[in-house]
C-alpha cells in the first residue's frame, strides 16, 4: 500500500522508502519524502547480509572466483559468497599499520557509509580487510557528485600512518567516516585508498580547533585537506 505519494518515484523503481538506519544493500537519495534520513532502498536483500558483512560479494557461481563459501547468500545453491583470494597483494607495511589502527581503541571506525549504505566498503571493513592483507572494497552507488566505481584497491600507507598518528597523538576524538568507500567526485583520491574523512565533534569552537589540528597534521605529512562538515585529507 502506498500511503505517501511522495514515495512514488521509489516505488516505481521497485524500492521501499525507509529510515537509513535500516539495513539495505543499496540506498538511493531523492526518491522519498521525509528528509535525507529517509531514503529509497532499491536492492534490499537481507539474505545476502552474512556475506556482505564479511566484506565479500554474493554472485552466481558461473562468474569467476577463486573460492566460494556456501550458506551466506540468498538465491539458491548457484549463488554464493565469493572470497577472492587473488586480491591479497597489498604491502606488508599497509597490513601492519591497518592492524594497529584496528586495535587502537582511540580510533572509531564507522561500520556503514555516511550515506547509510551498507556494502562492506565502510571504514571498519576497509581496515579489517587491509589488516588481513587484502585489497579493500570501494562502493558502487551513485550520489550527487558522481558514481563510486566499485571494485577494490589497496589502502595507501601514508593515509593510514596519518590516521594512526592522530589516534596516538591527538587530544581530539578520531572517528573515520570514509576511506576507500562511499561516493565522491569522479577522480577522488578516496578510490585509490589515498584519502580519509574524519568526523568533527563538539561545539562550533571545538570543531574549528579540531579541524585546524587535523588539517595541520595532514599538511605536515605532505597532504592536501579541506574542512567543513568533516576533515578530508589526501596524501598522494
Ligand atoms: Zn573526501
């Protein structure tokens, strides 16, 4: 039943309008009434959650994959969770710093993209995969700036060292909102694992001081940054 005619664009695409805190594999903005926290869930496939939460992907077994695990995906026995063992090619240094970040309690890592999309490309999943020596996932959804390319990338050592440095030295809270995941402009350094978004906290004055400190640390490491709603730092 459609109670809300403002949701018709979403319903026509076969989606459901819901609060973004509900689990969904793919949210699309601008199709629902009720502000940005209510978005259209296009491809809600709860049966795939066990696979997606491992940072992996459900696919037909006729598609190439080095190793499948059964029982983690919806859609019958021909659709399984792909462990791509070929993507274990990132450096030992990246792996080591990623593990240090993973176990540093001062650093919090979001477990979903800031958009609400859950796709295994959030900061927690990125760090977990990098710590396992794997390439990390990028998102593949669209946003006003463009479309995230999907696929995987190694995280870059310099940006990880920057995050770790903040976590061990800064007096401000360190919350990572995005690294390789989420949707950004077309040639964003995020997609190469060379940029990070950090949350700002507290009063306007506190946020301004935190922004200044995080941006200064970024510059000191040869990076480029911008502030605003969050700090973006890229080191290339
Ligand atoms: Zn950014």
